[in-house]
């Protein structure tokens, strides 16, 4: 039974038949922070009586079999020992909205919180396998570290494999696949802001984004620290304290043997002046907007 048949898809353990199509092998799974944070937000907004939450994973599939999970959305559901009910209309509507924004992203699987894999998980896996055919449906198990004592938070990825001569949907084994967290350079600033929330909070759970000049200052300090580490390593190798690694030497040669014409021509200073000019103009526009709003308010009163 697919998502398009009814509003609430009821999955009974005796009602489904397993898919027999040859599935594309999944070699590894990478997940972006946006999808992970969306899953955690769904878990925090769950009802008190809900043991776990589930949702749909969206992403792309590479020719090598690597599945890249870029986003996700929640799917309302209810489950018991006999059946699982999933809101098919909600899934279909949300997927259509996501597809308008990101046409290249397709359904690659589903997620759930907690590390408990049971017969209901196998039924949901079978349902999503029909949605992702010919790709094997990926199941992400997000352990938030709150449901089970003694187990820390973590992310695990699985694909399913049927068991038995005439396998049933509820009879399958979940095979783990490698999973890693990957973020783009544009997402690094947001991750750094979240990481500094506990140490640089200006209020209860509130952290203000840093300005452009502060970001530039932190970047320069980071580069200086890395240069000091490289310089210390080179000095240790020259002094005979440590044995040099030829691979590291070739990498340093390729990195620092680049042309320095831009630096000699003042390219760095010009870039710094451009940054300062943009910051000044932004502050000037902000001041002009505040003055205009106050003059308009005074004129109306």
C-alpha cells in the first residue's frame, strides 16, 4: 500500500505484501545539519504520550550508492502492537511543497527517534521501500539520549533485508550502513553559533550572532593558530626532534609555494578595506532608516 491511497495509511502485519523489485544498493549515508536539527525539533515538539516520532527523509542519490540526506519533514502517526497509522495526505502534501522548492530532492527513506527496532519499524520500512523503489529505503535512528539511560545521543543508518523463503513485510533484518554528518561552508557559521551558545549566552538560552568584523577577527586568529602549529612542526622536523612525513611535506609545499603577487600588490589590504567599507555603509543605511522612521512618526503625530 502506497502513500497515495488514503489519508491515513493503516499498516497491518498481515495486510502487506513485500516488494520484489531489485533494489539499488546503498553504500553509505551522509546527513546535513538542517535535516538533523529538523528531526530534533520534531522530537521536542512531540506529544507527551508519544514514545517516538517518525518522518520522511529527502535528499539525493549518487552513482556510487551514497545517499545524501539534505532535509526532512515530520509525518504524524500512531502505532500499537497490531498496526501503524500514518497520515498519507500530510506526507504527500509536504513532499509536493518541498519538491517545488528543491526539484532534485527525492524521498530516500524515513527517520525515527530512539534505538528500538521492532515489527512496526519493519512495516514502516516496507512502506517507504515502495516509495523509494528502485532505491533501498534508508532508515535513520536518532537516539536523543533521553529515552534510554546509559546510552548517549547518536545517529545510526540502516537498510532492510528480507528474511525467510517467503518473507513477510514484518520479517526483515536491519543492516547498518556507514553514516556521517556533513556540512557546507555556508553552514559552518550557524554551527559555530550553536556551539558557543553555552559559553557566550547573553540571556537564558539566547546567543546573538557575531558581526562581520568579529567573524573576520576570529578567522584571522584561527589562521594564525594553524600557522603556528605548522611552524612548530617544521621546526621540530628541522631540529630532528620528530620524523618528517613526506605526504605532509608535499602538501605544505603545494600550499605555500603559490604565487605571492596578490599579497605584494596589496590584495589583502584591498580586501580588508572593502570589508570595512561595506560594514560602514551598512551602519550608515541603518542609521538613515531609523531617522526616516522617526521623522515619519513625528510628522503623523
